């Protein structure tokens, strides 16, 4: 059987009016670097080898949809979760999402939903082992939106 894995490249089409906020958040707050910028797109690197391409266009703002239970949560890791959480929230660029889980969940400029975890944190729950958030509480939190 053929196998598949997730790669280290991502891309998203976002509204042009989000460009400055996206650059400020991913570069100034998260420490990313713009590797290439063009009139209608930016390529950013986070860490040593994760790349996000932002294509700016005349597209609708789908932020509300992305905050629903159907969104995919991207995981970002930090060597100092407390400081990074503070930097993220104090930036004023994100919307904190209420998820009954010990991690910070938020929506970044451009609409991406992210979860912040520690680089060396035991994340075995998310691999199907160990204790994690109460499923009933998570479902209830989704209903309240």
C-alpha cells in the first residue's frame, strides 16, 4: 500500500487586507522570516524548515467558518510556552478560542487556527494514548459558539 505523510510546506489564500497583520504576527510575534515577497504573495519560514505561502487575493473572509468544529488545528511548538502565549495574546492580532484543553488555541490573522504546545511536551494523548480533555466538555464548548 502507498504511504503518505504531511510535509513541511503549507499555503493558504487570504484576503489582501490581512497582509500587514499576517506579516506582523508570523514574523514579529512568532519569529518567522519572509523568504520571498511578491506583489500578491509572501513566503514565510517558521523555525528551521516549515514554510507557509500566503497568496493574497480578493477572497471572502471565512474566519467564522474556520472557528467551527470543522476547522483543522495546526500545532506550533515553543521552547517557552508561557512567554510565547503572552506574546501571542498581548499582540492583539489573534482571537483566543475557548477550547477545554490545557493548551492555547487561537485564530491567527488570515484565519488559521493554531494550538500552542511545548517543544518537549508529552503529547501522547494526541497520538491516541494517555489522558486528555473531556470529550463531552469539548462538544459542549463547540455548541456554545
